[in-house]
C-alpha cells in the first residue's frame, strides 16, 4: 500500500526478510552462529560477503580486514584468519550446508573484481541439491555482475556505492547500466525522486535483483 501510495507504481514482488552479513547486528557478522541464528528464526534470505583468497578459498568475510583493494591479490585463507584475529572464519561451503537444506536464499556478494569467480561459485552451488536455485550473486564490480547475467543460471544483484571498499571515490556509473538492470518503470521512479544522486552524495548502496 505505502509503496503504491508513495511511488504511484504497482508494488514489487513480496518483501523478503534478509539477514545482512548473516545477521551481523545480533551476532558476529558473517559467522557460523549468525547464519544458524537466521535459520532458527525463519528468515527468508541471508546476505554475506566472499573474497577469493590466494589459495582459491571463498572466505566469508566483509573486509577490508587486509590492505587490499578489489583488484589486489588477497592473502591465503590461513593468513586472512590471522589478520582478522578470527580463527573461526568460515567458507562459502559452510553457508551452503546451512542454508540450502533449510530453503534459505543466499545473496552472495562477490568482493573481488574477478568475473571468473562467478562460474566457480555456480559450480560449487551445483554440488549441493537445491543450492543454485536458492542463490544469487551480487557485486559492486560491474564485470562480476555482467558475468553473472551472461550465465543465465543465477539471480543477480547490482550494487552501487559512491565509494569503493577502501573509501576511494568511484567513477559515476553510466545511466544505461541502471536502465539495463532495473525495470524501466522503476528506473523512472529513481529519476523522479533523484535516488541515484542521493545515493552518490550520501555514500549509500543501491541494490537490485
């Protein structure tokens, strides 16, 4: 009702409850206990972050816990755990084992600017029954989003923030990027209320999937 009243548009699909970083406001973010808590309380979806490490492990962690940018080589998984002081850091397979059997959607945010990760993540999801159908890939990195779109196998989330993960200003994203990813009528809504400009000015995220 309020969406329609405010925007003049039909309401989007029903709202799902998603635990950001696994529910990191209640328990350590991106942790095993956070994901188990989300399952226990019947959330529809969990969002979490992955970095591909030097030894090809998908570490579930937000960053920047190490001095790296999205194009830099990430330490090994064991090195990353030491840098974080987190001996209990988990990997993507751990989240899949928790979420897939419990019908919890996984919004997997890829941090590295590495499009090849998309196929690797999809291949990993395919090893567990029901996992691929309950997953999407999101990213601030346009090449990653484009790679996910081109597979035609997984949902996507296009993210935008005025600054990158290490706080440096991003180049403005061309409008056609949003026009390709949003339904046309919602793109018009974004313009009507200047949401893109507000998000760039205030360093907010934009998500579409």
